[in-house]
């Protein structure tokens, strides 16, 4: 490729205008835009290797390795602070754990504590979106709920004396510890997806199954607990009996965990119009699990950096790359970027025919030539 070089009178050096536009000085071998694209593909795709393949198809050659992209993400610094405009006195928190396998470690895996925070729901046409939604991954040494409260205070201007907190989770000990931390200002619910799944595992085919489901759907905590307690001793397997006893004990230790939180908020004088049942934790886990699980194992530095990058893209945070370039990332831009890449890949495939046409003399022969018969036989492979 031939390029024109111009003399920069201020810096007294020769340079290419394209390099200046791309902020590319030639020392790193990668322009900031290509680095940004590589990070996006690695975070939003399924693997580092898939990101490498997508880049190769996009630019036409193998421009970097999967290890290079991994280092980009590990070295990237996420600007975690983005002040939110506080809307109301109620904060909704969805908490769940993501078990991730570890590489070359004495421990087989570790649970990553992931928190989703929002301030309600709003309808956009047929879709419902969360208001003021933010993600948080607990990666500090401070207790998890102390870290959550600090995050609420810094990002939302949370007032522990005036605001209310509703927490939804699967009942893990680290999640239920929030009851003691927030005290009377917090309300804890057991995630209905996990409760319904456990009831299904225990009672599918059982005579009480439909009754228990109806009690759960009507927010009748006492009715659910009564049915579960009376069912002890009626299950066929000893393991299920032990699981049922532990399930009953967990519900009994958390009064109100199966009731409607909106009743509690109304008692506090809060308008609950447009408030919905909680339960986005499982959807959140799917977002993170899609990239971090599927049989993969990670080093601590790798998974921590990847989770920070996912949060940055989902929460429109700024990322400082290896070259010190700052750029904003918007969730809707992520979809646009994926669309652009897919269109580019399709364009490469369709343009290949134009590139090859009349450039290979052997293919100019008539349809009766042997090569024509071979290509016809290979059609569809």
C-alpha cells in the first residue's frame, strides 16, 4: 500500500494523516480503534479466540492473538464512578452468586458475588426496562453489604436514614446477611424463580404440587409454609426429605420472605404504583455466565478483569485502555457495533465473488469443462 507522508511543521516530523486520525504512532502495532473493537468483541462474544477470528474476517488478516486481547482487558482500567440522578426513596437490589472454575489453583472454583441495583420499572412500548440500573461485582476486602451501601451512597446519594432497600436473592448466607446490616430499613425476599424451581424439584408428580404453587402465586407465605410442613414424610426419597426440611427451615428463619414487598412499602407510606414483582437476578446471571462459564476455567486476574469489562459496557462506564485512550461505551451502541461487524462479514463473503471473477483464467472455461462439474458437485458443502 502506498501512502503520502506529510511534514508536520510544529513537531518537525513526517507523518501520515491517517495515522494522526487513528491516533496511531506505530509503536504498539495496534490503533486505539482496533484495540477498542477487540475489547468489545472479546467481552460481548463467547471467547477470546472467537474475537480473533472476527477481527481477522473484518480486517482481512490475523492482526492480533487471543493472548494480546486478553492482556488488553487485564490492563484496561474501568472508571467505576458515574453519578446517577436519584429517583425516589426506594432501591431494589437483586443479589446472586456466579460460580466460576479456576485454573491451576488449590480451589476448584470461586463464587463471584454480583449485584444489580435499580429504582423501579418503566414501560417503553411493549418492553419494560429498569430505572437507574447499575451492576456491581464485589471485588474488595470489605464486607459485601458494606460495599453495597458505599456504592449506593457514592453513585446514587443514598440516605440510610430516609431511604428504603428491597433485597431479592436465593437465600444464600451472604445474601441473607443483609437483614442484619440494613435492619428495619430493608426488606428481604426469597427469589421466586429459585423457590418455584425448588418446589418443582421436590413435588413434581406429588398430590400437593398444584396447591403449593397456587399458594406461592398468591403471596400466601403462611399457606406455603403450612403445605410444605405437612408434606414432610410423604416424599419417596430420603435426600428429598432432607432438602424439604432445610427448605422449610430457611423460610421459617426469614419471616416475610415469600410475601409481597409492596405491602411493606405501603405501610411505610410509599406509593407502589408501577412497581412489579422482583426477579431479574437470573437474567443478570445469564449475561455474566454466557461469557464466563460454558466449561471455561479462569485465573483470578482474568475473570476479575472480564467481569469489570462486562459491567463497564453494560453500565456505560469509561474504560482507560493500554494507550490511555478514554471512550464511553453505551449498551445500545454495543448492538450497533455487533450489527456493523455482522454486515461487514457478510459484505466480505459477497464481495469475494467479485474479487475472484476473471482473475483466475482456469475458471473462464465453458460449462462443459471438468472444473465446472467439480464445482457443481461441491455445491452446498
